[in-house]
C-alpha cells in the first residue's frame, strides 16, 4: 500500500498542465485584444424629465 501513495495519475497531471497552458494563451489573447480595441466604460444615458403637456 505504501507504493500506492507515491503513484501519480499522469492523465490528471497532463490535463491540469494543458488547462494551465490554455488559460495562459487565453489571457495573452485577451490582453492583446484589449490593447487593440480597449473596452470603454458603459455610458449611462441621461434621464430626461418627462415633458409637460
């Protein structure tokens, strides 16, 4: 049983590594996109008072 404690699930470790690499790539693309086309803060429309008739 002591050997079972030392076993590493290689598929799970590879999946974590691939996930981390994908996250890193996604963050790089997101940063590049934000630099090319910065997202402006949403402009609030001014509330107009209703016109009196």
